[in-house]
C-alpha cells in the first residue's frame, strides 16, 4: 500500500525518488483529483496534525488511517467521498 495525506485541499504523496514500490492505483487515483499534488520525503511526525491520512492499493482502494503508533489522524467525510468516487472511476 501507498500512504498519502490531504491537508487543506492539497495532497502530499511519497516522493517518487524514494525507494518504494510506486502504486499503480495511487497514480491512477491522483490523476483524477484536481487538488495540487506535492511529492514529499517525510516522517510520520512531520504530517500536520489536521491532515487526513490514507493508504491505498488496487485491492482495498483508498482507506482512511486513523492511527499510527501514538499519532491519531482525523477523518473528513467529504475527502473520503471524493476518494471513493474517483476510485470507482479508475477501477
């Protein structure tokens, strides 16, 4: 799965120069969303407190992340609805 977050209608995704398997579903998903997309090299502690964090892959599509270790992340129904709508278009 790939991890990304949305904060103030901006999407922060892993920098493609990082050594990870870039997901086909993430690329397809981001190509259909009109929010500005920013590649980032960041640790969990660098994600803004108000950011909505998601994981995605071709099997489960986009899913909200509510907790990683000690960090809790908010959910945002409009973002989740948008991701679901876009996921249905790309699958």
